[in-house]
């Protein structure tokens, strides 16, 4: 909701971290290596587009990079290494 009303910068990253990233980190322990993880990755990209007010067809990699957000596959790899 906050991003909808003009949240920018750090607040957007904090919003994503609080609502989405925490669930992804917890969930990768349960379903990180299954085929349904691709659906979750699509939802993560959709959430990042909404928070950053990007269009539906915009490429998400620059958005993830500019906001310094870990993608779901990267979170899974990181947790496997740790």
C-alpha cells in the first residue's frame, strides 16, 4: 500500500524486504528445488514491478539490480551454500 501512495528509495526496498523477502527465505527451505518455485519467482517479479511502478512487460533484472534485491533462485543458491 505504501508504494502505491508514493513510497520511493529505501522505503520501497524495506517494504519488499518486510513483506516478500522474508517469506521467500523461509519458503525456499520447503519448496526451493521443486518445479512450482518458478510460479513463485513469477509472483516475486510481479510484486517488484508493482512496487516500482514498472509496466507489465518491463524486464525485471535491472529493477532487481538497481534496488539490490535478491531473486528467488539466488536466495535458494545462497541458502544451499550456507
